C-alpha cells in the first residue's frame, strides 16, 4: 500500500492562521528557489521542522525569527507569530485581557504584583516558575506582558487602584535584586495621579485568588478571578457585585496610600540589605 502525501497545492491558506503562516513560509522559500533543506540550513533547523512549519505547525518564536531573517521578511513572520500567541491565551483570560486594554477603571486585589505594574525581570521570574517543563517562549510572553502596559502611558490612561497582599513584598521572586527593582518601580508608578497602591496587611484574612474589576467606557462592569491554572471572567451583575463586595472588604482592611508607600520602602530596604 502506498501512502499519499498531500501535494503542496492542497494546503488551504485560508483555513486558519497556522495554515496562512505555513503557506507564507512556503511561498517565500520557493520564491528564492530554495528547497526545504536549504531554508533549514540557513535557519539552523531541520528540513523536517521546516516541513512541519509549512503544513500548519508554526515555529516557535526563536525559529520564527531565524526563518524571518533568512527569507528577508522584515519582521512579518514574527508579527504573525506574536498575534498567534496572543490568540492562544487561555480562553478564560482572553476576554479579560481584551477588556482591560480599553477599561476606564481597573480595581484589583492581587497575590503577586499585577501584570500591568510588573518589571520585565519580575514578569520573567513568574512566567518561568509557572513553566517547569520549559515549553513556553518566555521572552515572547514577557514582551506581550510589557506591551499591554502601554495602556498606562496613553493619552487617557485608566484609573488604577491596586490592593496588594503584604506577603508579595517580602517573597523573593526571581532574586532580591529583582524584588528591589520591582518595588522601586511600584513606588515610581504610585507617583502617577491615576495609579494607587495599597497594602493589605498580613494579619488580614487570606483570599485564595486574585480579583479584578473592570469598568468599561460605557460604564459596564465586569469581574475576573484567577487561581494558579484556572480563572473565570464574569459579566452578570450578580457575579460582579459579589466580587465587588469582596474587594470592598479587602479595601477596608488595607493600609492607607501613604502608609502603604512606607511599607513598600521598608520591604525594599530589606531586600537591599540581604542582597
């Protein structure tokens, strides 16, 4: 029995973003008169991996950059891979991240420094810890997280009010240098008129997950809560009200803005002394 291998013309580039990327790589390779092995050599890969990339299994960002350079695509392939990665965000987080980008107000209680306020090194440490098998493109994830922070530097940034569990300040994430820089960054951000950070003291009741409340430009309110590997995005008023009450209770227990800044400064000095 002879197995039938699909001819190149049988690949439908309109079927998915993955197939579009594959068709683009194949088209540009053939335009240069190269075989798959020729591209593989120039991209420091294998012809098998190039074949996979051309038939709907996109390369990771590292290989994508190498192929982009070899084919003189001027960043087009890398941009498509970043879009694909963004679309691949877990379903439960995708809608929240989309709405966060256009929210006029963000109220959040967090067990880590929230993504919008993270330094790249702090973000990298968290992402690496959550990926012990080393399957993610960490640098691409860090870049996406930093890219989302652009909402804070736009002409109309959202009103941001963060309640931060005090344990976050003392837990060594990455290294003491990473923590010192992260806490300094928090203090700098808190100087902005639209960013407020309050510390929830250690003696307060523990909440097992983060809570985020978004207010859209039209006034609509949503809520998002996330644990280690699960999350839930809520739009029903009753659900949003429940998490608003949880947030309000935490807010009532939190230290004031000025007292919180001093707590952060003290924690930063501790990391300095032990570095």
